[in-house]
C-alpha cells in the first residue's frame, strides 16, 4: 500500500449548515494512502463534536500507522478497517463512561480506502453514506446501508421506499459508534472504474438533496473540479434549508496515465 497505479482528483468540504449552532461533523483525507473518512457526531453540549473527532482520529491514525509501518496485503484491508472502527467505538464508549459530561455521545462513520488494484474497501456505521457515480451513463448507486429504524422497516417490507424518504422517525439510528459495546459495521468491496466518482457524505447532504439532484451536480460538465462540485452541493443543500451539518468528500478516478491528479481540500 505504498504506491498507487491510479491517480485521483479529490475535493472535500464541511459546512455548519443554516440551523445548527456547531459543526459536529469531522472529515479526514489522506491523498497519499487514498484514505477518506467522514463522521457525524451526536450528543448534548459539545459531545457530538468530540465523538466525531475521536472517531476520525482513531480510525485514520490506526490505519495510517499500520500501512506506514508494514506491508498490508489487499486481502487484509477489510480486517484492518474493521479493527479501526471497533477501536474507535471502544474509545468513544470509554470517554463517555469516564466523563459524565459526555455521557450518551455517539457518531456515525463512513470511510473508504482504495487499493493499487483499483478496488474500494468501504465501511459504514450509522446513516452517513457513500455513493458511486458514473457520469458516462449518468448513474448514481448507493453503496452503504443506513443503520436506521426506518431502513430496517423498509428491508422487512413494513415500509415502501417512498414512505422512508420523509418518515418522521428516519433519523433514529439502530447502530452508531458509542451506542453499544458490540457493533456490526457494513463492509463492502467493489471496483472503482476509471472516470467514476466516489462520494462520501453525512446525512446533511442527502437529507436536503435527492440522489438525482446529487447526480446532476457531480455530472455537470460546467462544474469542472471535484472541489467546485463539493462547494455546489453544499450551496444547494443550504438553499434548500441546510437543517444539518453537511460534509462531503468527492473522489474521481482519473486512471493510471493521467497527469492531472491532485487534491483540493
């Protein structure tokens, strides 16, 4: 995991939105290792902000230190990612137990790392999401599972897809970091085709914009860079109400021969 055959363009943005007093989201981007992390904290006072920062710091440090210290084969990446999120959960639980002021804090997490072979290794817990976007056929695919009560009812056939969109209980999480000692993160691996985009976001984005609206911005040829696309997504989310913090990481696979790779954070 020391070098990459693919080049990427990366944009990222986090915004407080128009309603919340604080930004309790945290993001992390490692351009060298192609590691991308978003956490959306919750809890009273500053607890959500602290929980998301613990998650980001623990997950990123654990993965970065391991990858810089030893040669990790691709077949072992899933184990590495799961170890990192379990460690973050342990640290958040311990902090909330040791400090009554932080009792009940928690956070979502969605994070991904791309391999030299052009594969995405992706984990999420809670309702922060990841999407794969193919602008050649204008298709957006949700990659993650929402760990929410409403999503659980949908999977069991108790609610239709349309009923889930504005359901009053759609924000109730069934899983998050800091909620229980045992967590069952969603994990998936997939190919990252050249020309496609990987988008990670907190629910402040998909609460304000439909998947189709997100797709239209990302595939708009007039909005050139990933950073400009992130800014536009935040701008539209705020125009539509900005009820929550909004965090986005957008990554485009430019392919092995591109000379235009870069990071704009």
